[in-house]
């Protein structure tokens, strides 16, 4: 048994954020809520979603692995209206996931389940020296600046505690500098200077579904994966992206 | 040029 009702807008955002990196996902559902971890095909990035039970208006579930094609889910959620309620319902007999959208009309979709067995993929527990809390819009703007000069970007914490988004091409260079006085910065928890370099296309995918006022928690170290977390309603989404190393 | 590594190195 699995039946869960949530506002369509939040679930759409969760699917949009996930489907930028992976094609299929296995939702591990149980009485506490929905969890899913997946790596992109090249194993450079990982996405982890946690939608606790209290996010839902109604939630009843036993333990199931529900493997779905994210592209199909993304298309259906693309048709959802923000004032609609979405009910997810597992049809074990037909091996389908039903998506029922309700407001003025009742619209029913049903998608085939994939045999994506749970990968038991765990998010590695990495300790980070630095954490930046920044508005998503500001970070996305800095990435756009960096993109003008190269396909990769360095996320740096300077000796004097500034957060720097730096990119260097053959001839050109771009740099966005934030400090504790910047309005877009909610907090800088810094213990040491650090620098890691990342592929820009991945960072853009990771931040694509964000709204400009979303608060990103960016965890940084030197030549370490970047961890980026934000909330979608009560749900939490986490990305890990491996660095590029000189 | 920096080289992309995979996440496996951190598991």
C-alpha cells in the first residue's frame, strides 16, 4: 500500500530538480516518507531527496521500491497547475504508479514502473570546513558570469573569509565576491581558506529548478565535492558534485 | 586543464 497527497507545485519542483541530473529514480517509500538517492550516469553528481511524511496532506505507506522514468514524470508534472493537489498511488496489481491531479477536474495519469531496484546508494558523510548560505538567485547569477569565460568554475573561500566564484579562460577572467555584508549571504561559516573547481554545466543543472529566494547551503573544502542543499516545502534536496582536479 | 574525477573517490 502506498498513497500520498501533496500540493502539485512542490512535487513538480522536486521532479524538475532531480530530472536535470538523472533519467530514472527509485523512490524508497515507507511509513516515514519518501527517499531517493541517485547518481548521474557518469558518476560525477549525486542527488538525494527526502520527503518526510509530514510534508503530505495524507500519507499511508508500507515499504516499497518504486522505480520510475523521471522524464515521464516531468512531462506529467509539467501539465499540473499550482493550485492542484496531487495524489500518488501505487497499483501493485498492474505494476503502475498513478498520479491523480485534483482541482476543478480530476485528471488521472498512470506510469509504468521500472525495474530500478533500490541501489542502496548512501550519501557519503563528508566533513566540510566551510558552509555558505546564499540566495539561489545570487549564486545562479555568479555562475552566468563565470560561464562567459570558461566551462568550469572555482568556488573559493579566501583567507579573509570571502566567498569567491572565480573563472579563468585563456584570455578572460570573471570573479564574483561575496562577504558577510552582502545581502544575498545569510551566513558564512568558515574555518579555513579553500578552493575546489567544478564543471559549470553540472552546477547549472543542480541549480536550474531553484527559485531566486531559495536558500542554498553550499558546503566547501579544497579539492572536495561540493554539497548543495535546499528545501522544497518540507522536503529536502541535496546534491553532491565531484571536483575537477589539476 | 583540470581533470574531472568521479564521486567514487569519496565513498
